[in-house]
C-alpha cells in the first residue's frame, strides 16, 4: 500500500517490516556491496567538499589514494552522483575497525570536526528514495546482506520507520515525521 503525505509517496513496507542494524553480523557490508557508491545530491557534494580536509584523517590509506586519483564522487556525465569506490567495492570513505566497516564522514562528525554527518542515502538505509513526478517515493529496500538486521528488528519489534526516525526527521522534518507517525500508529492497530 502507498500513502501520500505532503510531497512523499510512502510504501507501508516501512511500517510492516522490522529492522535494526546488526553490525556484529553484517560487518557494514552495505558500505562495500552494490553496483555503485552511495547516492549523493549536489548539496551533499558541496558539504563534503567543504569538510573534506577534516574528514581525511579518518579515511583509510586506500581511500585517500583513490580520493587523490579520482576524487570522492562520480556521475557528472549522467547527472546521477555517487561516491567513488575502490576496485574491491568499498566506498572511498570506508575504514575498517575491529573487523567492521565504518564511514569516515560519520566518524569525523561524531568527533566534532565536521558539520556533515553522512549522505542521507546512507543514513536512511534500508529506505531508498526515488522520484515520481514532483513526489519523493519512500520505499523499503530488501537486501540479503540485511537479513540479520530484519531478524534483530523482529526480536526487538522495531519497524524500519521507527528505526530510522532520526534520518527521516533530518530529511523531511519533525512535522512530517509526526504526521506519518500518527498514520503508522493507526496502521499498526489495524494490522
């Protein structure tokens, strides 16, 4: 089922699917798997560029080498931007710590040296945004590498919508989130 709220078309799968990231199980595989890097919009490119020098100390040696050779984003020719990736698939901003992949942008932000958290596409995952006319489509993206996250979400009884409260508010604002939360509450009662 699809719900229309303001400028969004929301799949109710974000209500009916449970999900809580389980990094101990997946090891941050979403930072390495897939056919491209993290989707970016032009505003994010500007934020990353502004914060790049502060992010560099948190990057891996391989990421820094790729950054030097190819930059941190690609897709200008098709107006579809994404982070660059190493030949092994890792996003240019990936680092490894205790066997788990992490994001240098996020680590720099948490260290208080940048004002940019990470791309909204990463922060919102497993929600993927799309465009349908003038509307944003807000959809759950099912991926095998996240089976442990779905199982963990089932154990904790946390929906995708609830798990992603912070990035949804970051993207659409508290008023939007509260309106959708009311709908979610009604949806939960009827299911």
